[in-house]
């Protein structure tokens, strides 16, 4: 189950905190008109909502809906964070398949977007899972910090807490999308992990002269295989190969998008020579830089300079 969430609007936090039950405990019955988020630190929590039973374990993220009765159905020891909040544009999403496809398309558009565009390249709607297992332990530090801010009662503490919760919810939506894209059974395959590492590697090293051999040596794998997993993860497969008339691997098309977007930013905000800008983004040959820039944007670097400086 998914819930649509408008990322342009902050949640309003009514209360939050951490509770630890060292002895077996049964959640009381209630029906309240606000969202409740539980994130389990340790132990187990057995909840029933509107007749449906859920077992929550350490690392689980769980959202209770407004207006539905929830209660415990089995005693257990548990340590968890809780957040009671409202949101002006959040609700149940009936078509989960369409929602995740739309979110995957937004991911692709964001990856190819230009940093200096005044607006986000996608609409603000994302999708939160009802239940999701958080990997790693970072969430504990994030939520502990949010609780500390909330408990401080210092100036703007509720606004600061709302911002921290908002960031945490968006990150969870993103992690859920990645998990959804991996496999129907939600098992994390080795190829998916490799593709995510390759994406981070490219984002950090696109200004270097990268070849297929460099990538093979870095990841100790076959480039064609790595390229296919990269394309599947990012959603660049069909569209980018069509854009490049199927002459360039999606990973290198993505590298060129990063380079030209960064070049556009430098042209718009500095007076560096085009040759130096090309060098800084990883294209040392100034003639090839001009050719690539025209291919990716439809205009020469000098024409782009005149356009952005006349605005």
C-alpha cells in the first residue's frame, strides 16, 4: 500500500518521541484523526489496523492512517520512535503500479535535469510506503536528532522538527522506489547493488576521462553487464539509446549529460573561457566540447552564453 505525499508542503508535527518497553506490552486501542508514524528501533510490535494485522520488527517504518482504529493483538517488548502529524495533501494511493512507474519516471527526469533550472523538473507528488524495512542504522541518528530538537522547545522547534521529518519521509520514499525497482520479490540482487555503486561512482568522477575498461577495472565486471544494470536502475535504457541513435551506451550518455549540465552552469555563472570550462567538466578537446555541447543542447556554447546573459 502507498500514500501520495506532496513534497512541496511540510507536515505539521503534533508530537513525537521515543518509547521503550522492556517488558511485554500490548498497544491500546484508539481511533485518531491524524497520521502516526512508527519506526522500530528494537524488538517487535504487533498492531492491528481496521482488522488487518501487521508485525513490525527492528528497522521497520510503518504509517497508521487517520480515522482508522488500531490496537495491539500480541504482547511484546519494543523500543520505537513515534510521530503524530498531519499533512494538507497526503492520502491513500489505489493504483500502486502506476504510482511506482510515475515515480521511476520522475527519477529519470531528475537525473538528467539542469541544476540552474528555476523549478524542479518533476511535479511534487511522491509516494510513501505503508510498511518498509529501513536498511542501515542511519535512520536512528536522524530520528534521535529530530526528537532532540522537538524536546528542546527552542525557537522554531516545531518548524525544524517538521523539516527533519519531511526529509526523512522523502528519503524513505526514495529508498522504497529503489527497492521496488530491484525485483518483484524485493530481494536485493548483487547486480542492483553494483548498479547503484556505478551510479554514485559516475556522479563523483564524470569530470575524469572514463572508459569502459576503467569501469570494468573499478567494478571487476563485464562492462556490457554493468551498463545493462545501470540502464535498468536509472530508467535510461530505451530513451537514452534512442536519443543517441543506439550508438552510445547509456552510462556514457549519462556522463555526457552530467558534463554538459555542469558546463551550462559554469557558462551561466562564470566568465571562464569555453576551453577551460570543457576541461573542468572532463572534455579536454575544445573542438569536441563545442560539438558535444551543440549536440546535447541544440546550440553552441557562445550562443548559449548570449542567451543566458541576456535574460
